[in-house]
C-alpha cells in the first residue's frame, strides 16, 4: 500500500468514526427524550382505561334507597329521668316533643341507601343483604334517571348477599369476572353511591385476598382494597381494569382509611341462581365444627401447624356422623386438595352440592386414613343452636372428651365433657369451673356426650340448685350452685 492509499484509508476510517459518533449522539438524545413521551403516553392510556371502565360499568350500577318502619319511644334515646321535669322538658315541648305516655310506642319511617349492580338482562340486581334487610320498600334509580320499585328475590345473610328484581327493557348489564384470578397489586375500581353521591368512581389496588376474622360472624373470604369505600358504597361493584366485576363492596373498618372489603364475585356466582330460583341458598354441609390448628394444638396431636383443620364436634344425623368422623380427627384434604385452615375448608365445601360425596384425607390418633362423606343440607337454624344456648347459660365452652384432648390436658378419665373455655363474669366462673375440668355428672346424671350435657343443663334449674361432679387434676369432687 503506497503512502497516498494509506492516507486515504486513514481519512476514511476517521470519517466513519465521526459519522458513527454523530449517529450515536443523536440516538442517545432521542433515547433520552423517549421515556418522557412514553411516560406521558402511558399515563394518558391508563387514564383513558379508567374512563372506559367507568363508561362501560356505570350504566349497570344502581342507587338503592330503602324505607323501613321503626318502632321507638320518643325519649328512649336520651332517657326519661334526664328530661322529665328537668330544665329541658319545656324546651323540647316547644318542638312538639313530649315525654312518652306509659306503655305507648311510636313509629316513624327510617330511610337509608346503598348500591347495587345489574347482572342479568332480565333485571336481576346483586347487592348486600344488609342494604335491604328489614326494609318495607326498596327503590332503585339508574344513571339514565329511571326509577323502579323492586322485588326482593332472595337473601343470604351468611354471605351478606341479596338479589333484587326490576321489570324493565333495554337494561345495561355488567360483566362478571373471575375473582380467583385476582392478584395483589392490580388495579381496583369501585363504583357506588357513597353518602348518597350517586355513581362515584374511586380507584385503588387489590390490597389483599382471603381476609377473614373481621367479626361479621358470616362466611368470610374478603378482598381488601384501598379504593375509597364509604357508607353508601355497600352493594356496589368492585371492578378490574378490564371492566369486569370481581367483587361486591361490603364493608369498611372504622376509623381506618384506605381499608375496604368486598365479597369475591365467585362466591356470589355460587349462590346467585339459587337466590333467584328459590329465594335462598341451600348450603352443603359436612356436619362438623372445626378449628384452625395452633402451634400448641398441633404439637399435642403431633402434626404440623398448617397440616389441616381439627374436628371439634360431629353433629348427629349428618353425613359426617354416618361416615364415622370423630372429634379429634384432623382433615388434611378434600378430594385431594390440601386444606390448611377453616376458610379453605368452607370454600371447598361450598363448591359442591347437597348429596355430593367428598373424599376426606385425615389423621386419627397419628394414623392417616381416608373416608367418604355425603354432604347434607345445612339447616337454617343449625342443630347446634341448642348447644350454644346451653353454653351461654353456663358461660363455658365444652367438647366431648377425646383421647387427644385427654392427652392435651393430661386427664386420666375416659368419659365426660371437657371445659375448653370459661367466660368472664359467667355462671361457670362464679361456680369456680376451670378450663380442663371434665364434667362427669350433672344432678347425678352421667355425662358422656354433648347430648347428655345439653339435656342435663336444659333440665337443670339455677334456682333449685345444680350439682356437678367434676374431675380436675387427677381427682374427682362435687360442686353445687344455687341462686
């Protein structure tokens, strides 16, 4: 290569490097400018998504107003003794408020409201049971201004769900989603009438799933969200970013902010058709009471803490009793699906039908076994209601003595009913009964089962006196009580 060619080659390389550098700088500047545009575009797209969801679902959301007759006495809110003959009596008389007449009751109309969502073109509306419970008259108003007096088609207090019906044409209908597919952190949109402000839209995220222990006394499997929910939102839909209803807004925790709860739409789907057809939900039932395994109980039963649920009691005449379940059994799975807590057990049972057979994998006395149980119908007033009445009368929770409970409390006797809880200021506490005591006799009648205990307590009279034979810490003695 001669000198001239070499100089040309070097010059070419230099031009290439210069052009590449310029190109690189231009692309870098372009790249640096893109994120800002992208962020703005993304924000606008997200905002538009919320707009589209609101447009799609708002027409199917209704405002509910209820009216009920309430019986009360005009002074009962404040107390007769405070006002009668006092300095405020003349003041209130000026407003037409006078002290109540002896034995006279007064009635007035109480109005309240909530929300609902149309889930069927035939005019069926899903809402909370507590929104319409006890109402004499229920009306709904649509976003287009139409108003209807509704028929209450069905109610299920245990899940706090109800179905209303209106007769109308061209009704907008919301799309029901799949709450099982929800993930914590995804968008959540609530629509309803907080404080009567109709068709209010609030946005947040799914904060948690499977929330329980909120003290409702019902089937608890709540979705938690920070989308703002206030009084009046109850019964309205919780929606995902695709505009699908994933929950029915149900409750808030006061005085917390950003903590609202919704009933999963899949739970509502399970009972919706029954509420429409029959007015109530026929709930499948194993026929047992169960409890979560604590670390202490699991240790006594020599199992892992999250290995299942403990059977506390088997109720007579149920599929569980016929299949041979017993107190102290630990249910590990249903139809090969692992069960870790009571809520999971309830959810799995609710997926079945009355009369369907389920396979339970269990541990009994340290041995694994499998049994098949036919699900029965859970009664409206469960058979164990009597037991609760008896327990309330005594103020103590009891269970039949099992080998496991005997081992847990280090008890030598093999029969009787063991006390597993004593309420403060109760009859049981006044008598001196303690957790771990075994009731062997009541009024000289032998107690071997819960049935024996219920009958004896029902027949017993505190005024006439009750005689208990108690086993405690290796010795037996009698306790008597009379008021």
